[in-house]
């Protein structure tokens, strides 16, 4: 697609962006303001108690970032007035009907003016509370779709999901949609509204018991994984197509606080939590709360999109910017960055994973470009749904082995300087290529010393209680992290972008056709001039 056609579409358009303080949303807003200053309006939805809080977030979390320095230089002294003209802040929350917007006049203005809705609001935390993740990633998607349907000028709805809704499948992942209630393991009976009821019942039970905020948070984190394991248990027990067993599980679910469901005896629940059974069970379903709730969000978008032109965009692992507005901009320590920083500081002593596994990375500005091009291409008043997977594994695959080599070469030449002003010398790190090798390492290096410390602590009247508790906490933390990220350390899938390829081919042929038509027109004009001169 030519830049001109995108700029033409964006001219005088009003765009609603949810999750406006998020990493990708900021880059999206900055890009359009910079390349198309004639965009009419951005309605930026922010989680905020009131307009004053929203303004604070705008200045501290969005336009106050280095990301906007190129736009500031371009606008000069007019930057503040430009922002005031182009941005309208919306305090709200997508986990509520009408996006939690309290100002009725503002709601009506948006319904009359919005041309494009881009849903970028999400919780991307793999270890998120189940109630929070379901509210944002699942029901938030539904409420955004319902709001978009009421926008009288709407051209297109863009819902940004994740490629990893595919779970732990191996091979080539196609751009297929999920139907309502579909599961990766084939189990029937996934009911999204029931999931919401499970959460409400569990929260009520915890509050009646007087559970602390910390206990409630942990219970809600565990709940998402437990719900995944319950579906897996049905497969393991041979109940794939038995609706009656699914219903019994629903009726008896969470009948006792702090316990696994009655349909899953306590002993079986403990077995499922073990590494062996957990690995087998999760093979059939989604590996964490994040991708589980994002997949259900896609289902609700498909269910409630009605006659809208709808795009579901599935990026892979999003990294810092490649080019725009300048190379290397990132916010905080993102998923893959933590490995690089840990290695540079000398704190990453070993790597767990398959070095030949492909790690699918895509720069943030490329994802933003894909959003813009897709929404321009599909903007219409015709009902449609298209899914785009945005990644690099098919076109330019990077393996963990490559990252290891890149990291060693880079930090050997440009070492990390520690707080004492000394360069940290990096070396080749130990690689564990299986969970079995990791468990052996943990047992010999940490669990045996912990057992000895426990014995000494008991023998000496809890003299070593502080040291023991600290080591036990660190081991539990590492074990939980490995449990969460294990599927991606041994990931053997590649994301096919068939729709993107067709899209690129279509606009390439369209551009070629325009060039050919233009050249033919010039040739014909020149021929007519030559004939006219000959006649004279």
C-alpha cells in the first residue's frame, strides 16, 4: 500500500484508542499524529478516576515520554496546542458496559464522531489475577465491540490480540478464528459467562472467610491455571464429548473455599499441579491465563461484531522500535529484554530451553504499521472479519541460539558497567535443554541445601528462620516463573501470515497496475502529440 492512500484515509478521521497508556498504543498515536497531522481527533481511553487523573496520566505516561520527542521537534512551540486540539481524554474502563464512561454527553459525541476503534487495552501479565484478566482481555473485548457497533460513522474495528492464542501446538499456525466455546483440546462446554460466575463465587467465598488482599490475589492467580487444568482433566479421563460430565463439573465447581472443585478430587488436583501431569495436561489447552483470556476475547469479538468490518491482529513477541520514530525505543523491561539484561549484569548463570527453537520477534513500529495498513484496507460499511498474524518466524526466523551468540558478541565489546564502575565480563552460559535437567540442577544446587537448612533451623530453635524463609521464597519464585514461561522456552511453532502475504501481493499488483497505466497514458499522450506534429 502506498503511504499516500493511508494518509488520505486518516485525513479528518476520528479514532478511539483503548489502553492508550500502553506501549503499543503510544507508538500508534505518535505515528499518526506525526505523519498525518490532519487527523481530526483521537479519543484516548484511560483507566482513571476522573478527568484530572486522566490529564496526569497523559502528561506522565504518554506525551511526556521520549517517544514523542520527534513530534515535539516537528511542532515546536505549537506542540501543546496541537495535542489539545487533536486529543480528547476519556476516563473509563473497558471491563464495564459503555467502557465505563460516566459523561453521557461525551459518550454521545463519540458515538456520533468515531470512524475507527482500535482496542489495545489488555493485561499482558502471564501471572495475572484471573478476575482482572477475564475482565480486561475477555469481557473488555465484548464491551468494546458493543460500543463500536453503536458508532454511526464506524468504518472498522481493530482488535489487537496475540499470536499465542494458539497455545502449545507445534508446526505451522494458520490465521484461523475461534468459534464460541471452542477449546484447544477439543473439550466441549467452555462457557465464558460461567467463567465469570466462577470468579464471582470464589471472590465472595474468600471475602466471607476474611481472606487478606494478598491471599485473594494469589487465589485469583491460581484460579486461571486451575480452570485450564480442569478442561485438561476431562480429556485425560476420556470425557471429551460427555456433556453430562461437563455439567456436573459446573454444578459442583468451587463448592468449598480454598479447595479444588469437587469434580476434581484434592489428590488429582495435586497430581495435576506436579510437573509431569501439568506438562501432559497443558499440552491439550492454553498454557496460561493471559492467552486463555485473550482467546476467549477473540470469541466474543466474533460473536458480537454483527455487521462491522472487523480485524483481529495477532502480533508475536513485540520488541523495541526498529525505525520509527527512532530505533530502539522501548518502555521498561519487556519479555525478551529481561534475558539480555540478566545476562549483561552477570546474573543469568544458565539458560533453560531449546536453543534451536524459534523465538518470534517483531518490532513495535512494524506492528503499528500493520494496524494502520489493515484498518485502511478493510475500512468499509460491509460486514467482514479478517485475522492477521504479525511476526517474523516464517520470513526471518531467529533462534535462541542466535540470541545467545548476539548477546555474547555485543556485551563482550560493550560490557555492562556495574554500580562500582567496573565492566561486567560475560561468558558462555550453561544451557539446560530439558525440564529434567533443570529439576536435577535445582535439587542439587538449592533444594538439598534448603533441606539441610530446614533441619538446622529446627535443631537450633529457628535461629536460621530468616535465611531459610528467604531461600525458600526465592526457590518458589523461580519455580513459578519457569512454570509460566516453560511453553515458550520449548516452543516449536511458526506463524503463517497468509492473509498478510495476499495483502502485500494485492497492493503490489495494484501499484504495478497504476504504474503501467500511468506509463501507458504517458505513452499515448506522447503518441498523440507526435501525430499532431506530423499533421502540421
